[in-house]
C-alpha cells in the first residue's frame, strides 16, 4: 500500500489516541472522582508513554516526541490524582477501619 | 542513534501501553464501577486504536497489528461498559428525575 494511503490511517490515529486523554484528565481534575480508574493501568501506561517519548528522541521523530509529550502530561495528571485518592482512602481506613 | 538502542525504548514502550489496559478492563468488568471513566476519552481512544490497526494493516506491520488488536479489544470492553452505565443512569433519571 502507498505511504499516502497508510498516512490516511496514521495521522488521524495519532491525533485521536493523543487528544483522547484531554477529556479524561479534565474530568478527573474537575470531579476528583477517580473511583473507576485503575491505578495499575495508569502506572503502566504513563511509564510506557515515557518510553515512547524516549523512542521518539532516539529515532529523532518530531511527531512521536510531540504526541507522547502531550499524552505523558495528561496521563501523569490522572495518575497523580489517582495516587492522591488512593493515599487519602488508605489514611481514612487507618483512622476509621472498615467494619 | 542506532536501531538497537532505539528498540530498547520501543519494545518495552509498546508492551507497557498495550498491557496497561488489562488491569483497567478487568477492574471495570469486575466492579462495574465506571464513575471516574470519561466516555469521550474511550470513544476517541477506541476509534484511534481502530485506525492504528488500519495503519498496521496498511504498512503490513505485524507488531502494530498485534498490539493494536489487543488494545482495541480491551478499550472496547471499557467503552461498552461505560455506554451501558450511561444508558442505565439516563433511564433511572427518566423514571426518577433528580430534585
């Protein structure tokens, strides 16, 4: 298949999987409701995106660097809020253990 | 930078961002708690991953096809559960509108 045809998939794919984290980070930040969010997911994902950024730097690809910098920032926000929530719950359980 | 060195980033990056969705899909399936999950995020992300799969097919890359097939399946589970929860809440609001 030609490069032009594959780019028809590649560019919107990169755009969508990058901007997808905008509504998630915004919702998590605004509501502070992290109940359904998986801590292991955001731990693995944020680490993975940081490695993608390293890959982009290694191969010198500006689109890979740009997309993964944005995703790294947004995923880090969600991860940070989730860690804060997990610590808050752990602290509350220490004060008032569940019966 | 050499290809070997960039692959040191690329392969673990692809592995982590793919398997990250396993704990999220599992938690969402098990708990049915989708409260903190953003519907726009999973809509955009699932569509984006489907396009990445199309890209993988277009360039004939087996690793891209494999990784995105797994992510597409896992992200679809979360999206499907979120849609089900959103419809359930909308139905409940119709029966009993919030005061």
